[in-house]
C-alpha cells in the first residue's frame, strides 16, 4: 500500500472527526482540531498515495526547542501496519530539521499499544502524572468518576 505524508490541512478535517470517534476514548472535536492550526503547530496527515483518503495524523506544537505531541491516531482498519511509526519518524526528522532538542508526549497508563510504539521509537519514561486523564466508560463513552495516570515520555533529538 503506497502512502504519503503531507502537512495536515483543513481538507482532512471531516475524515479526522470520523477517525477520532472510531479510535479515541476521548475524541477531539472540530473546535479542538481548529485550535491546533497555526504557526507554532507541526501537524501531518498520512494518506493513501494518489488519493485524499486519510489513514492517520499527528498533531504537535513547537515552542523554544521543545516539540510536544498532542495527538497521534491511525484509523482502526489501518492499525498495526507501521503507519504510526512512519508518522512519528517523519515528525522526528522534521523536528531535527528545525533544530528542536526534545520531543515530549503524555500517554494513558492503560494505552498498551501507544506505549509499545513509543518504547520502540526510543522514548523514555520521565514521570507519572497521577490521576490526569478522565476514565471513559466503555459503552457510554462518557467520563466516569475516576481518573487515570499519564506517563510523561521524551526523546532526545540530538543527532
Ligand atoms: C497507538 C496507535 C497510534 C498505533 O498506531 P499503529 O499504526 O497501529 O502502530 P504501528 O503499526 O506503527 O506500530 C508500531 C509498533 O508499535 C507497537 N504497537 C502498535 N500497536 C500495538 C498494539 N495494539 N499492541 C502492542 N504493540 C503495539 C508494536 O511494537 C508495533 O510494532 P510491530 O507491529 O512491528 O510489532 C494506534 O493504535 C491508535 O491510533 N490508537 C488510538 C489513538 C491513540 O491511542 N493514540 C496515542 C495517544 S498517546
């Protein structure tokens, strides 16, 4: 399957909203996505080559040499094919090209898939933020009265 990584733009918004609902326990809405458009953000879309079909995306922001990943997501039927790895490697190269020093992210303690991905890409666990994320009930998709820890991870971008 041939894919392409391009800067994220508004043309992918509708597909992003669908993928968010399918893949995320706490999906982003249009307002949140739009708040991540602008100069300080580095957002990329992964699409099928020769098509506008969106397979996944990564949103990050860049401030004073630090790049923070705010969202990375792959459409459920395209997971486990190496696409998140491609997007992250692209973000790493792009961040190095603009001389950023460190890549940061936060991940739910229970998110085994994402933590395995970040471990494979040489992120280190730096800290635990206790009771950071709301816990979403499986059937209602609503926060229940519980919180989940966030693991803070980083990767040095020095060559
Ligand atoms: C986490 C996520 C982005 C991974 O995307 P993906 O395209 O399936 O990941 P890749 O295929 O690039 O996987 C790369 C490696 O990560 C690890 N990994 C990915 N998914 C995994 C899973 N479900 N279980 C265990 N390890 C997993 C594996 O080491 C994998 O390498 P391998 O397939 O050769 O074993 C995807 O599951 C997703 O979109 N989840 C919902 C959104 C989310 O949780 N985002 C992260 C928020 S911090």
